[in-house]
């Protein structure tokens, strides 16, 4: 919330009932105007009002957009080298802002208590240095295979040797598979403590304020990390038992990872025909606990796997939780098979589902092909009306001149042009700079909070900044930025002209007088 000030009118400008004359401003910032004060008012009531010019360029921003894929094993079971997962992409993937990294427990801890971090660290560091955020999804149950391929071994053999009982089934790849027996006593006694140890080690290593890992894939139940047993048809003794087991897993992730946000799938399970209502669907999958904990929600299975209750779930909760959409088929399958919709159509459905994140299996080869054949679709997903958020200041007003030591009151209105939300708070920061962009004053408004902004509405507010008494008199450029809450550095690209080399936006000028 903003501080409370006196009821005295601080400023007036166009749009708030005051006539004004136009002022030509030789910059690409758009129309700049000033209010004309009555003769008995001081100069501090002369206002500058700017309406920035919007741009149509694709914007790749944090907490949204297209995702690359990296992992030690592909969905077919094929092994990939570290080089393939890094330099193999050929460039820094400017249209992609995050990377889904899939890793197997069996590869991370092949021997009980002995962890192999080097390859994972190398991939994380490589993409982090290229300013990509990461979702880390460690597979800890099983992999049923894909399109006849046998898949991978998710659980290390030492788990079964330690006495964890398993449920056998035939996977999608037509090979014998096994998953933990979720209701056998060994699951709670042996499996869950070992899983907790693994998650704790992961959190100690990667769950930090400066970590690039922003999402943790919630696993521990089902096939493909999708929170269902569509292939094994695991038979629960009752709905309440299923809820209790899955809720325990959800709470384990919630209590272990404190910085990155857990992301859980909300696909339907094999018992979907028994579901009677949205409430029933949510309870069976323990999504009620995930909602309480503020998880992100991942919907695997676009475009031809959508159903009733997951659709209703999305419609009800997308305004409060970030939505994550994964293509039902890998990118190469969409291009080769021709029966799962076009790439454009897949994007259309993802947009209709208010997705912040969009993902296909964009490994290095798929990425290079997508740039050749579908760059226009990738760019469309990042333009107005696209994935995630696109924040645009419609107008900004501030005093034309102020004495040093006084309050600088900035009135602003904004719109979000895209289908999702910026769900992590980024304060609005004001800069006064010289003509070369050197900062002479800066301050952030911690009360600025765009996390509830959705497409189709205009949001107005007032920010108050405290000019120091020793600020030298003169004319300064006014720049704004949305900054990281912890570092204070600009990180969000806005949909307007005027961006400088460090993601600040020059919007006008102000004259500072001797205090």
C-alpha cells in the first residue's frame, strides 16, 4: 500500500479534468504535455505528462515465455552430452527466457548417498550466464516410455534393493516398468525419507535468492512427471487415501523449497471418468493443498489432451497462479506427423489458457529447426496478446520543476497487453540522470505491485519519491524501470520506446531547483 498523504491535491494533468496545451518534445517517447497553472500557483504545479509510444517488438522477459529443453536423457531414452545441452544450441536463444531441465534420480544419485552434480551444474551455469531462468524437474518415480521407445530409469536400483516395494506395469513404450507402490508401508517408511533427503540436497545447493532456478517440478507420483498414472492405472483403495498420499508429497515440496516456486501438473488421472465435479477433481489430485501453497500449475497435453475439469480449473485459478503449458507432442512430432495441429494452433490454445510459460521439447536440434521454420510463431508468442505479460505505461505525470529536498510525486497508468501475469513483484524505480545516462538520483517505490494485472484493464497509481536536499540544481532526464526486488536492478522490458542499455526507459525531463 502507498503512504497516506493529505487531501490537498498534489497534481493535476490531462485525464484528471484540467485543460492543457501541447508541448513538442524532440524524442521518440511520444506525446508530452504540460498543464497550465493559474496565475496564483507556483511553478511546481506545472506538470509534465508523457504518453509513451508503444512498440510491437517481441519481448523476452523473466517469469514468462518460451522454454528450451535440456537433460541428460531424452524422452526416447537417448542420452545427450553436456555439449549438446549447451553449445549445441548454437546461440544464446534470445527468443527463449527459460530452460526446462529434466534429470533422473538414478543419474543424480546412482549410489546411495553419492551425488553426481558436475553435469547438472555445468548446464545450469551455462544457461544462467546467458540470463535464462530454469525449471528443474527431477524424475523420481518412473518413465513409461514414448511412442514405442522404452523410456528411462527414473528411480535408482538401490531404492528397490533397500526394500521399497513396487508396482509392475507395461509402459507406453511396451516394455516392463515399475513404479513405487504408493500404499505399501515401504513407501512411507523407506521411499519418502530417501526422497526427502534428495530434495533437501537439491534445496541446499540450488534454492537460493541468486539462483536461476525459479520453478521446481513436483514429482513423486505418476508417469512423465504429470501427476497421473495413465499407463499403470494404479488402484487406490479410496479417494481419501489418494488425497492424503499426494497431499503429503505436495507439502514436502512446499516446505523444502522456499525460494523457487514448485510447479505441479493438473492433468487428469486415469480415474477421470469417476470425477463428479471440479471440487472432486481438485481433491483427488491434492491440488487444494497446492493452491493453498501458491504453486504454479503445469498443464501437459496441449493440444489434443485437454478435458473438462482441467479446463474449469484453469478458468477459475489462472488469475491467482502462474500457468504453464507443455505441448502434448515434441516439436519434431508436430512438424513431422501433421496430426496434432500446427505450431500456430498450439500457440493459440496456450494463449487461450492464459499461459505464462510455453514449452515443447526444444532440444538443440529442434531449436535450430524452429528458428528456420517457425521463427514468426515464436515471435508472435512474445508480441502483444502473447504469452505471459507485456506491461505498458499509458501515461506518466510529474512536476515540471521541483526544489531539491521535496517530494516527487509520479502519477501513472498502465495496461497489461498479454494473457498471463507478472506474478513476482517488481518495484517501479525512478532515476534522474544526466544526458549520458549517469544516475544522479534513484529510488524504488516498494508499494508498486503489478502482480494482479491482467489483460483488458487499466491500472492507475501514484508513486512518491524523496529527493535529497543536496541534489544539485539543473535539468535531469527522467527514466523509469521495473527492477528486481532484491538486487534493485532493471530486469523487465516494457512495451514502449526509450529503452537504454540497462533496461531503463527515458520518458522525459525535470528541472531541479535549489532547495
